[in-house]
């Protein structure tokens, strides 16, 4: 699978989209059914064999009859019995592997949407559901939309997965196995180990760096968390806090350029813009994300009275950097080709080629061909889950398009929000939590981009800002209880319950939940709008993030912050979101008042303590 996609992405091969997507899904189904086996051992062989055979027949028909399928008129031909078989068989194969690899939630949601497509005309008889009624979808329309067009399973989502998400996942896996992950962890440990809360800051920095080569929160937790969480516990951080720091930091990897989560590539395809525009827009919000987390862990270290992990060694960071600087070359290659305007698939291709060559540039980093093969294998296995998520999301998108649900849902959001963009943003945030509960980022984003983002655009939000808004909350679903998968991955390493880590991660990440509101209200943060206002907007946004971080940690001026002070700081942060000078001035007054009162109380307590000692 890895070699096929490298060949397809190379500048020497030109492959029709339908063939590439067909082979991509066929590989994903074959490998998926070999990895995620049927649970009952006695029936495992026959059942898995049946689904593998079904996948080969259904996808083989598409691949070998692609020329006729491409020119097939939409909805004008009655599908033959065999066409019905291969189309419905593909849907069943995708749904079953979705259930095995991603859980029952997504597969059940797909079934709900399919049923909605067929029962739409009857919803007009139910008062509560009448706004969602539509003309209905016939079996021929369903088969054509799902299998014989680029609007269903083989739509934009699977196309992006086949074109470049697969190669970027392989790139991250290769960089990990050749030693890139260890290099990032060693550099951040040398840079932060001698500071207060060193391991927590190390987790933040290492996860930000790991995010440049991995778009998976759970993968980041598994790699950097195995090192940083035990170190945080050893230093004295509570178990739940240690797991929460790693969960939130690893989640930030998906919004960190240059290699963001898979959904970022889909965003570029849906909006019809270059991936370079997406990562440029995401740069400042990503900095704000890690700034808020860095401040929170620093103040938590002060609050807990934690001391540095190790003595500062002069030149330690530079020594670690010199020992492994070649691991940065593949990232430089990808960034260079992105800046030169090459397509993401070619950038990923050259990045993978550079990663395969990097270990052989220095004797100290050389690896065997077996290690490189292992990297290709790990990358392919990880990409299978993304491919299946994109295929299942394509089922939902196909039903939304053919039934007109997207327009109806947007109308409902606009109606509930009464034309107010900020109220619509709040509704969109809660909708994102519901859609993204226990769901991987990619399908969660696709659903919200189809249903929620158009409503935000209709109310005046910039298209890129609206899609980044729903993307952020799809990502933050990884740390949002009750189903916070990144926190669940960190809990066993921390040695505590997933629930405690999940809620601690949610509280720690509260400043991050405000960032999407900031960049919708202030397009300058995305590189849009008036550039002359960027510095002022950035300062105001950073101040809002700092206020929330202080409120979350409950620590200011060297002593605990009371709930009245926390509440005032949250109010100040909310007032800093808008452009209104009056609100901004009031926020600064509130911050100065809270800080002054806190210093006054601390000063009196310090003077009293000195007097008692005398």
C-alpha cells in the first residue's frame, strides 16, 4: 500500500482519481479486515474472509470498469442487479470496518443518515421533524450517489486521504522510527529541564514539535506521554494533572503547522484553497494555543511549589540539537516545496523520500532497511483508520447533499440564533461537542463542515474562519468529557482514572476553547483583514488567553486567587474578544483592579509575617 501511494504521488505517474480512490479504499479494507478481526474466534475465518471477498469484488468492479463509470449519466439509468450488489456491498463493507476500527458511534450515525434519506418524505407527518422533511431518495439515486459518483464514498474526503493524507501519515511514522521523535524530546528536555515545572513544559514543547510530523492526538500521547507523564509525576505534579497536560498538548499537535491533522487537508479541498493558505492562517492560533498551556503549567508549578527537575547545564540544548539536527531536514524539504507552491501530494512525496535518506547522512543515525520497512508498515496501518473514517464520512456527506439537509440545518441554526453571529458560534460550539463526542477529528470535522459551517458563513463569518472554528472544536472533542479519547489514552500512563484526567484536561484547556471565538471576531489572527491592526489584536488576544489561564490555575502574584478574582478575569477575557474599545478598556481596568487587590493582600500578609518573625 505504501509503495503504491508513493508511486501514484510521484511526478512520473498520472493516475485517474477514480482508480486511485478505488485502490486506496480496497487496500484500506483488506488491511483493515486483517487487523480488526471478528471477535468470535470460531466464526472469525469465514466472516472475515467473506468481507474481504466482498471488498475485492465490489472495489474490483469499480477499478476495472472505471472508464464506463466515469461517463455514466447520473440518475438516468436504472441500476442492474449486479450494480446494486457492488454498490450496497461497498457500503456494508465500509460500515462494518468502521464499526470495528472506529466504534459503533460513527457506523450508527451513518445508518441514521441512510435511513433519513429514505424516510424523508414521511417526516412531514411528525410536527417536530417537519422542518427536516424532503422529497426522498430512491434506491437508484442512493446507489448512484454513494458508488457511481464523486459525491459519496469516493468523494472529496476519500480523495484527500488517497492523495496526500496517507503519505503525510507515512512520513510521520518514518520520522518516528528513524529517531526524530527521540530528538524532539531530548531537545525540549534540555531546554526546559532546569526550569520550574520542567517536565510539563517539556510535554508542551515536545508535543508541539511532534505535531509537526503527526496529526494524531492519541499517537502523540503514546509517544511523548510515555516519557513526560512519569517525569511530571516524579517531580510532584498530581497524576490527573500530569495526564491532562499531555492530553491537551498532544491535542494541539493537530492544529500545529506545517503538518496539521488530516481534517486540515480536507478543509483546503472543501474551500478550494491551497493547503499553504490553511497552515498560514493556523499559525498564530497555534501559537496562542501553546502559549496558554505553557502559562498554565508554569503557574501550576508555582502553585504546587515544584522545583526544577535538574540543574541547568550550559550548552545542553545546543549539544542535543547538534546530535540530531539532520532529523529537521525532511521538515525543511516539505516546507520548502510548500512555499514554492507545489501540491501537498508532491510535498509529501519528497518529504517521505527525504526521510528515507536522512538516516544515511550521518553514521550515528544510520538504520537498517528493516527499520524503514517497519516505518512504512506502521504508517500504512495508521492511515487505514483515516481512510475508513473518510469513506464513512462520505456516506453522510452524500446523504446531506442529495436530501438538502445542509440547507435546512443552516436555516435552523440561523433561525435559532436570530441572525446573531456570536449566538450562532455558541450553538455551533455545542453542536460540535455533540457531533464530535467519541468521534475522530476527521469525520467530526466533515459533518460540521457540511452542516454547521455554511450557517456561520451566511451570518457573516469568513469561510476560512468558519471552517477553522468547527475544525478547532472537532479537535478539542479529543479532550472534552465525557468521551475524551486523548485523556483516555493518557490515563493508563498516569496511573489514574480516565474520568479524572478528562475533566482536568477540560479545565486546563478552557483558555483554548476561546481561541476560535477570537479568530472569528478578529480575522487579523488568520492573516486576513487589516494587517496594521495585527499587533494590537494579537496583544489583546494574548491578554485574554493569559486572563483565562490565571483564572483556571487560580494563582496570581505568588498566592491563590479567590473565586471573585477568577470570575472577574473570565469576564475581562470575554470583553477582550470583541473589537469594541469600551469593552477592551473595561477589561484592562478589571485586570488592573484584580492584580492590584491581589498584590495588596499579598503585601499585607508578607509584612505581617515579617513583623511576627521580628
